[in-house]
């Protein structure tokens, strides 16, 4: 049967794209057929809020067909930046933005990102004000 539920993810195990975790007591699994929204499988972490659309399996687990992560957008000046491309940690307008191999950079390359640039970030929301970026767009100095 088809099910849909939302909540905080706990007990994350496995390697993308095949991971397992619990949401509101429901053991959920992903596969290479799972459609991820607002972030990639690699963005999942304990405490992330997700909405699961899937099918209950004979063993009681839910196979996720679609997994929506809570979307996040941040605009503002880059206050600080650490790390090495593609894995940067960037402070923007009070949020901690993390980039990875899947982050798309618009109007600039990853290595061109520096402090005091104005950017618009889209991605998935995670605990403690962390945004895992799917897109970083340069908006000018």
C-alpha cells in the first residue's frame, strides 16, 4: 500500500543510494530508484526533516519512491569560508552552508567564491541552522 508521512530522521545506516532510517517509528529504505527533492541522498543525516512517499513492503519497511527534504534558501553576503572545493563550509546570513560534489555553482566556479560576495543559496535544511547546498548563485559584490 502507498503511504506518506513526515518527521525527523533517526538511525541512518547504509551507503547512498541504499540507506535505511526511521521516521516516526517507520523503517524506511531508499534505492537507486528513489527520487530525492531539495537535496541528494548524501544530504541525509540524523535530525533531518523529511517527507516520505513510498510503498509498505511485506516485511513492514517502507520503500521510498520520493523523499522530500525540507527546503532552505539563504541570501546574503559570504561572511566566512573554510574548506577546499567542492567541500566548503560558508557562513551566509547566520546560516552555515555546506557544499559538496553535487552543488551547482551559477555565475561563478566553486574556487571563485570568496568573502563579501553576495550569494543566493538553495538546498536542504538540517539541524543547527545548517543548509546543504544544491545551488549557489553569485549575486554580485
